C-alpha cells in the first residue's frame, strides 16, 4: 500500500499538536509496512521565499499552483493508492483534493479543526465560543471581526477560500472524524454518514508508567482559547502550596501572564517550550494533567500523552475532552457556552461521593469552563489521582495505542479504490 500524506506544517514557534500527530502517524504507518510519500510544506518556509513566490501567497489558500504542479508530478511518478490530507493552509490549498481526483487518487482527510466553516478554525472569538459564520454562504462576520491572523484582508481571503471550496470539501472520499462531536460537525456541513469514520489520534507508547508524581501539569499553547488564564484564576483561589506544584509548559501570547504567576507564587513553575524528552519528564513529575480549554478543542494531544503515562486528566467539558477521559458528562453540541455546560455537568457521572459540578470519567474529571468550577475540582483531582492511574493507562492501551489506531487507519485506506486516471 502506497499513501501520500499531505500536510502544511504550522510554524515551529507555534506549538502544534497537529504537527506532532502527523509525524507520529507517518512513523506508525511506516512501521506497519505502509509506503508513505510525505508531501509536506511548512509555514516556516514563507520568510525565505522569493519575491515572486511571495506575491502568490494571498491566493495560495484558494489555489497554490506550485503545490499542484509538485503534487501532480508525484502522483504521476508513484501512482499512490490514497492521498491523506491534514492541514492544507496556506501553502498546499484544498485544491490538492481536485488534483488527486484528476489523477484518480481517492482522498482521505483528518479533520483537526472546524475550518470547513470557521476562518480561524476554532469557533472561538473575543474570549467566547462563536459560530456566527455557520450556515452562511460567505463568512462575513469573520471579515468584520478579523478572525484570520487579525487581518481584515486575510480574513476576507480565508472566508472566500471556504466559500470557493465548499464543493471541494464535499467531494472528499472519506473523512476521519477524531470524535463523534466532529462527526456531527461534518454531518451539519452536509457530509453523508457513509463518508465519515470516527478514529482518534495516537501517540507513541512510552512504556510502563513511572510512579505517580505530584501536583499538576498544564501543557498547551499559551493562548486565550486554551484556558491558561482560567487555570491561573482557579489556582489562585487556593493557598500557596496546598495543591502541590503547578507546572506550565508551552509558549504563546499569554506567556507573560504565566511568568507573572510564577514570580508571584512559588507553587507555579513555568517550564517554557519542551522537546519530547522534556514532555515525558514533565508528565512523569506530575500526578494530574490539566486541559482547561475554553473552546471545543477537538482532540488535545496532551491528554493522550497523559493517558499513555498513566496520568489522569482534569479537563473542561468541551469538545473532545469528555470523550478522551471517558467522562459521563452528556455530549455538548458545538456552540454551547459555559453556562450551558455548567448545568450539563452538574452532578453528572460522579456518583454520590462526587461534589456537584464535577463529572467523573474512566480516566479523569470534567467541569464547566469557569474558574469556580475548576477551582473546586483541583483538590478532588489531587486526592483521587492515584485511584485512576491504572484506568488511565488501560484506556490508552484500549483506544489510543498506535497498534489499535494504525490498524483502523489502514482499514480506512483499504476501503477506498483508485478510479481511472483523468490527467
């Protein structure tokens, strides 16, 4: 089996779970005997591009001619069985779907965000969940609010791209929805059920979990939608040292907020941006991993990292987080806000010993994305961590282990067939 994996890498300065997943998936497929042909572009290439190439950048999300030329040559030379697309923006363009089909190659796309509809891809604006562009032929609100790279011009180009490629996206042969919530998103977009497969991501198996550490780890991009400010607000509601240490890893626009908290309190430690070894060490040093997303985060890789190391997770009841930890909180459809989620998780799944508002899952806890709710859950998670370590690792082995997930992915590829070459 020969597979082209197409992905536009996010800038290395911008922490990206998606980059990590693509790299891991390529390695796992190769180890399973699949011939992988990477078709990779990186946003880090942009500063070194020629002047002529840079002049074409504004249209590249709609149509990237150089990428289409290079892909066409690769497809002609290697005759792959499937093209697997991840992120096409900005240097690859959704046009690769049309290019692949022109060569008779079926296309699979893993949906890592909501960019079929939302110019920013995250359904989040000005500190709250936003779906103003949903159902519109053109995302005018995205232009008005400068949702893509804080630029009205670039937002207009992205909104136009989404409008132009609505038919392109609906022609994709198979969508990989990372959770049932993403499957619902795709159905709302008009994708029929028979072209949607739910399959989560995976991370490499780190081996037998180390003994439980102490305190909490938050590891994510330091940006508003990831909720580091929510976490720091909740943390400050407890006396210094009463919860052990809060380790914060990552980088982003809210870095100064974290640095100020670390200067203010000795129980907050800022670790900066970590490499793979650093991630492993930080997870092992902690007892609980926190995912404090304020948006419907699709499938935070840090949670799978935590489960693989036998660490339970305390997360907000949004997006794919309840699914990841096996929480009993009801499924929250995309677009519900903090107030709705607060009532949804109140008393949900925790049993009689669980305080109201905290949902207990197989491998962790979920709460409403509010400071008081998260603050109340922090001591509960610290006290209960040792009781969920075995379950966390077992959930990883059963659902998120590379052997399980790679087998599912190969089955998806095998279910598609090439069509006559139309070049």
